[in-house]
């Protein structure tokens, strides 16, 4: 198995009428020196009508592309974030900033 290291990560979300989409864009470097830009999507749909508020089954899917260098991968990741921000996606808060002290 190849060791992989995350070198860059950004999470975005978008709320639609009856669903919420979360997208995580991650740049991964593996031992072979390959840089992959991975987009992981998760869709949560909400049912309407008698069962309002109940979660419908979730759907997930992933897109992956390989870049020739770390710099090219970072530029591609930043380009994807900028593109999605223009399409009304929002950046998620950092997990550390959303956790309340116990």
C-alpha cells in the first residue's frame, strides 16, 4: 500500500431547496511522487410533506485528477475553490473553530 499525505484541503458547502451538498477538495501526495486533486461530494436530501425534516439516504461520489507537480496541483485546487465560490458555494468553517470548549 502506498503512503499518502494530504498537503492541502478545503471544504465547501451549498444549500439547495431540499438538500445540502458538502464538497471537500484535497491534494494528496503519495510515495510515488504523484499529486492528486480529489473532490469528494456528499449530498443530503431532505424529504418534504408528511415526513418533513427526515433525512433521505445520502449519496457520495468522488472525482480525481493527477497533476504533474505540487505547484500545479495547488493551483488546480485553488482554481476549483474559486470556481465553486462563483457558483454560490460557501467555505466551511475550520473544524477547530466550530468545536465548543467542554
